[in-house]
């Protein structure tokens, strides 16, 4: 951190509180044909958040992002 008035500076810690944290929340319903339907919400912190943000930013469009997300989940 730099204090321009006092012309002093110091180090700022860049360590994350979480090294790699992800949480997945599933809201599913089993229908009469025994199929699950619903939604998934993903939360990411730390390096997992950085990876998720980079994946989102490099996708060409929503379809490309979802295709890559499904591929990652299979691996």
C-alpha cells in the first residue's frame, strides 16, 4: 500500500482465504418417468473462482461455455 502524502509504501498480501473452494447446489425434482429435472448453482472461491472466471471469459458464446462446462464435469 502506498501513502502518497507520507511518501511511504508497504507490501499487500495477495494470499487468498481459500486455496480452492467450490460448492454445487442442486435443486432437482424426480418426475413420473423417473427423470431428474431442475437446476444447478455453482459457487467458487479462491483459485477455483479464478479458473471459473477464466473459463467463462474465454468462451465464444453461451453454448460454447456450457459445452466446455459439461466436458470438465465428465473428466
